[in-house]
């Protein structure tokens, strides 16, 4: 299996997975980069997985479906380009001989889903997570349609996946996320190392993704809201953040205001 992040739009990645013959893509906000990659890799598009309804994740779906005949899968509870197979948390999708488990991860949007696969074979057989705009490296999505408690619950679910899970999120936001993460947790040495690593990658024009769940658990403040340092930072920003939900809500608000 080959996993390829296709840069699209401003700072999106459309993830492509293929076995040398058949391919799937996740969140095609633009058809063009996908069509080019299909030709370049010499593979046929069989499936399109969508995580949520935002146009930067769906705008390429209709054209790709038309040209390739690929089957489209997406969240049950959101407005989507039709026709598609609607999925709920707990459902399973079979594509390229792999089984993807659907997880409900509301917060960024009300019906946001993620796809997890732990049946990947081959040299790098670590599990895969396509999580859209829920979990980013060093950050998380904005709360457009959900509450902090919902997003915290969604991230807690993702955080419980195996450490070697490859986190395939949809935006290259890592560097600005890490700047904020260091503001919240300046003494986290793994965070300092990771920032240096990501700077090197970006300087070479390479993606910082996929990250891993194990890495994110060490450096992502939004997965670490029970850490004493982070709780203390949150309280410095807003004295009323008491329990874990409060600390998480405070971090999200602080990040919104931080540039
Ligand atoms: Zn979005
Ligand atoms: Fe997005």
C-alpha cells in the first residue's frame, strides 16, 4: 500500500492510498490534483471517503465520481454531494481489501466522522487514521458546530488509538499549531524537538504529515488538557477554567485569538 498526501487548495492535503492498481482518496476538495495523481501512479479510483461537509473537503467529489465511477462514502448527518453511501459511527467500509472503521467525532462540524484502519499489510503496516479537521498535528479543528465537551470527547477517542497510528489530517497547520503549543507548554522538550523537525521538513517543501497518535499525545496541547502545566497555563489565560472541559474550552478560545 502506498500513502500519498496530495497538496490541494491553499493548505489542504487530499490523502491517496493505493495498492498499485486501485486507489481511494479522502476529502477531495479539488478534483485536479487527484486526476493528475491517478494518471501519474497508473491507478484507478475506486472509493472516495469524506469526513465532513465543508467545501474544501467535498468540492472535487462530483467530478471525480463522474469521471471515475468511484463509490462515495460520507457522514450520515451532513449535507453532502449525492449520491453517496451514508455512514454512522460503528459502520465499516471495505475498500482495496481493507476494512475502515467509522468513528463519530463531532465538534468541528456536528456530523464529522473519521476512518480508522488497522488491517494494513506490507512493510509499514501501522494503522491509518483519516480524521479530517478534527485532530491536526499540534492542534485541533475550530468548533464551528460543536461544543468544547463534544470535541474533547472526540479527541479523547482518537487519542486512545494505538501509538503507531498514522494521523492523516487534512491541513498543513502544523507550524502555526506548534507555535501556540509552545506558548502553552514552553518546557515540553519533545515539543521543542518536534518543532525543529517540522521546520526542517517544511524548509525542504515536505509535508509534516502523517503524524502519529503517540507523537500527538506527547506534544498536542488539545490531547493534554489534564497535564498540570497546561492546566496552569489555561488558568493564567482565563481564571475560570476549572475542570478538564473548562481547560479544553479555554485552550480552544485562546488559540482562536492567537496568531
Ligand atoms: Zn472543515
Ligand atoms: Fe478543512
